[in-house]
C-alpha cells in the first residue's frame, strides 16, 4: 500500500509538470540508446570510433534537409491559407447562386482536384515527376536537383496544409462570426481578426505534425541526387562499409531535431492555449477541467 501511495503521489506531482515529464522521458531514451549502442559495440556489430570520427560529416546534409523543409513549408503556408478558405467557404458561396457561384465553382473544383491528387499519390512519385520535368527544362544546372526537390516538397505540403487550414477555419464558431458582422465588421475584417487567428491557434499541433512529416519526407530527395541526410547515410554505408553505424547516426540526427521541437511546440501550445477553444481535458477530481487545443 505504501508503494502504491508513493507512486500515486509522484504521478500527481509529474501530472502538473510537463517539462519535468519530458525531461525524464528524454533522459530515459538517451540512457536506453546508450545501453543499446554499448551492447552492439561489445558484440562488434558497430564501431563507436567510426561514429565519433564521422559525426561532423552529417552537419551539411542536416542543414540541407532543414533548409529544404523550412522553405517548402513556409511557401506552402502562403498558398494553403487561400486554398483553405476556398475549401472552407466555397460550398456556401456556390449555394448563393449568381456571379459569385460562377466564379467560385471553378476555383473550388480546381483546389479540390489538386488536393485529392496530392493526397492520393505517393510523395516519391511526385518528387520523381518534378525532378524529371526540372531536368528537361533546365538541363546541366547543378542546382536543379535541390530546387526541384524543394518545389516537389512544396507542392506536396501545400495539399496537406490546405486541408489543415480548412479544418481550422471551419472550427471557428459561427456565432462569433455572426457577432463580428453584427457590429459592422466587413468580411475581410472578420477573417483577419476572428477566423484566421482563432483557426490558426486551433491547428498549431496539426501544422507541427505536417512539418515533421515533411522533414521526414525530405529523406526522399537523396534519390534525386540531393545531398541530404538519407544520402549521407547511404554514402557512409556504401563507400565506407559501415551501413549500420551510418543509419544509426542519421536516425539520431532526426530524433535530435524532431523530439525537442515537438516538446517545445507542445509546451508553447499548453501555455498559450485560448480558454474555451478546443475540447476539455479531464483532470483529477476537484480540480475542474482544463481547456485543450484541438488536434486533428
């Protein structure tokens, strides 16, 4: 009974301290990883010396992967917001008929077709297609593999981000929109001051998930001669005959970027959550409920 009571007390302390929980989880992961590496080295499956000597080799490929991801994600957001608006409010505008419906119908149809095409085909196929077209249009340019890869990732994330923004815009309460119109706000003002900020707050975590997926998808760029992390692993594994060490090192780099970023955004989302938005997260009896951001 004493052990159970102590465990319950520790859990209650950790329940209200997500930063401490994350620190313990990351420390446990590092300890397990260290134990695993030591065990593999002990049985001569890997060489820790090789990993230490070639760790710096991954710096430039890591920067390449991050650059491709950041550029494509940022450009994708710029295009995804208007596409999300069309997907969110297009059906309502088309029901009104008249000139507005005639202008909205082809836009809505085109955006919907694009999103379905992107989400219905593998990212690898899209990257190959863009790489082939880029090579034909700009033959001999040494920067074309990277630029074509960034374009392919942009086209890919645009389709997914548009749906994320659509869900965010549709999650904003209609009563708030009607209230804004009642006090004289124009449609653009309603969008700028009500729909966009609240919708964006609700989709923080889904956007993070899309960024993480895009960062991992950047590993496909190595197939079209972009010197990113996956290409670096293949180079170390094939040319220096240490494939296990190479892919362990690359996996460590991905985890070193993805885990802290995910924890940081989760912490920010909890600290800056808007009360009343999203669903409620149950808490221990007597402590009420705490609002939680919407995840999709």
